[in-house]
């Protein structure tokens, strides 16, 4: 399989796991992430999580507070930096429920992947509002 195809597959796995997480099941998201101390996340509500424990906790909190969601990625750009590191850019679209309120998802995203023991794992996830993009 070509390197770019491997990254696309890793991205698809992440978004399937993300959809499960925003429907209350954080298990799959834990499998697609690296568990290293160098992982980071910057979610739309703000803040910055550094290290696996903080990143893991952020996904667990998200899974507890959200429901009835789905998210998909459009305009995927894959940029391999080496045989073991790549990043992707795109726009996330979808919706989810927080409490009784349904929220739309329309945000830019950058994901960084690293190959670990033959598998591509997420090491950074950054989203922000797609204002005018």
C-alpha cells in the first residue's frame, strides 16, 4: 500500500473512532492514539492537553458529555514528512448533542500521525472554527 493511502486509512479509522466517542464510546479513540508523553490535543472549546493522560481524559470527558453525533472529514490533504511521520489537513463537518442542544460541527483540523510498531497512530489533533474557510 502506498504511504499516502496508509495515512488516508489511518484518518478514516480516526474519524470512525471519533464518531463512536461523540456517541458515548471512547474505547476506539484510545486505540488510534499514541500513548506517548509527547502527544497533544487542542479541541474547539479551547485549552491544550499534553501527554497521553491528559489527552485520554479529554476524550473520556467528551464521550460522557456528547450524544447523537457524527463527524466526517472533507477536503483531506495528506502530507507525508517521512516514512514514519505525516500530517493531514481538512474540514470536519457533522453534528452532535450536548445536553438538549444540537450543535453543528464546521471546523478546520490538523492531525499529525506517527508510525509506531507498524501502525499509524495519532500524536496531535488540533481543531478550530472554520470562519470563512
